[in-house]
């Protein structure tokens, strides 16, 4: 089973905002994020892992990770597919940088024809999570 990463979609106010940012970056060339260090478990991620995006304390979508490479200044580039795959909303605390996410803990993708709102709204998930209900 592949290993995944989670990351806060810093500055993104909504899923649509994140999708638009990734689409614009994809027009300019390969889409990648930079990090200081190569994840120690990077080989487990390359075999089908994804970057799960956190917006408003909720995992909402994922971008398949294509490869790791070198970036300017000795940093590491995490190359991702700019097309977002919507997932079921899952509460997740915000954090700096990225964190590992085991495949067993990853939220399921939304089915064909489903919308993100068909499950449970992200805001409601965040409030219920803060109350310790879910």
C-alpha cells in the first residue's frame, strides 16, 4: 500500500481556489512544491502516493505525486499532478510542512458524479471534530 503526504493548502480559501491555483501553475510548466528535505520514506510514496490537501482543518482533495526532484537552492521538488481528486471530508489538524499519511488512514475518493457537498460539508466536519463528536 502506498504512503501519502498531507499539506495545508496555505492561502487557499476554498477547494475551487486551490484548483484554480494549481490549474494556473500547470499552464506555466510542471507543478511542484518545494521542501527542505527529501522524505525518508520517499520510495514508498512514489509507488502511487498522493499529496492530500488540508483546507479549513479538513482533508478535501488529493494530488497524485509523480516524482521527487531537485529544486533551486538545494531544495527538494515534489512534482504533483495539477488535477485534483476530490475525497470524502476528513478532519485533520493544520501543521507546518508535510506529514506522512498511511494508506489505511487516507479518506476515500468521491465516487463518479458525487460532489464534495454530497458527503458532509467541510465546515460541519471541522466543528464536529472540534467538539470531539467525530
